[in-house]
């Protein structure tokens, strides 16, 4: 047993000061991830700063038809907010396909973005894992890696990022707003999640005492016709083998705008920029969707147990784009 202390913050500045004052501090919102990691001995947190009293749970209109989502807004509340479901249906769908209803009622959207990978080798506390113990190795490279990544991997880590909603947020260029000891920052969502490279223990560019306070979604007409598909081993309370956030805009059968991001296959929520570039200016048909998907997956690196993800991801992208086309402009 190791000591663990707790305090409750009265405001944003108070929370930042309390966390910055004690090394090994972490913020506590819903507690659906951090508490588990502490109990498992994976997290080195020694002091919890409860932030549930902070006024960060609103979902409000932003400039140009965008949205501002408070970091403490619960996942279920965000999913069912009419403006989210109407303007960013892929975000709403991604949230509703996450975890269980009970967890969605507790978990904050900011905490969801900060969650650690669900790699069993990280969480068992004993296997070699460069995320938990840098330099110890990656047991998944030669172990059971069916659920692991095929994009953005390195010889130091092949774990996937587990968040569903992060995939949709990356697709629509959401901005993560933070406050910390050094002031405010606005971090593009695609930059918020880091590739493992040689430092897989660093998953996000967050400093000690820095707090996510909100997520900004800019106005995006194409997002209103978006969709989110998730493929998993069972239809409830399961992480994605492959997921896709997709949106298309067409003019006379030609793709004029495309947004595409993948989950379950990347070491971070994976913006499919090669596929987007292949789609734009080309025909909006299934053959073109297949070519775009193949272009994105051309650099995939499969392991012994997860090679099936390449074909599954290709088919998932084609299906998501084909379904989305029904809602795009003719």
C-alpha cells in the first residue's frame, strides 16, 4: 500500500495551483480511468485534485456555428445535446458507442481524451511496457497483439488509443483548450495525441498542473452530414477493432470536401489525410472510396495477430463513406 492524498478544488485557478504544488498530482473528474490505474499500480499518482465543482460542464454555441464543450461535460450529456447531434452527428454517435451507459453518465469528455491505452501489457503491471517503464521493452511486439495498432507504430510501442470521440474530434479539427501554470493554450486535436516514436511514455503534450478546460469545434458544414461506424467483437461495452468518422461534400458527383479519421488501428486517433487527398477532386463512388482507403493503408505495419485489420479498415472506410454519401449534397 502506498500513500494517496486528496483535495477538492473550488475553481480553475485553485485546481491548477493545488496540482502544481505537489509532484505526482492528477486531476479527478469521473474517476473511471485514473482510479483504475492507481488501483492497478500503473499510475504513479500520489495526490488527487477533485475538479468536479469547477464550472466546466456547459455545451455552448461557438463562433461561426461551432460549439464549445466544457471539459467536465459528461459523455452522455454531450451525446444527447441537440446542437451536437445536429451539427456534429459523428461526435454524438461516437460518444453513444463508447463504454456503457453507466460509465458515460460518469465520465467527462476531458477525461476521455486523457485516458491511457487499454493495452493489457500496460495494465497487468508486470509485463515489459515502455509506456509504464521506459526502456523495459514492448511485450506486444511478439505477444498477443490482435487489438493493437497497424498505423503510427514504432519498435517501442504498438498500443492503440482507445477513445471513440477523439476520432471524431480529430476528423473535424477540434481544438483542445487548456489552462496551466504558464497560462492558456489552444492545442489542435491532431497535435494533442502524440505518436510513440522512441518516447511512448509521453502520450500528450500536457505539462504538470495543466488542465483541459474545454474543446472547441469550429463551424463545419460538412460535419452536419457526418457518420461514425464502429466495428468490435461484441455490440456493447467493447473497444473498437476499427472505427471510422467520415464526412463528405460533393458537387455534381465530385468530392469537394472530405473528412476521415480512424480508431482502433492507430497509436493515436488517426486522421486519414492520404485518403482525404485521394478523394478530393475525384468521383464520389465506391471504387474511388476503395482506392482512397488503400492509399491510407499502404503504409500499415501488421503483426502476427492483427493483419486482419488492414482489410477490415479498408472495408470500414468504404462503408462509412458510402453511407455518408447518402447525406451529402447531390
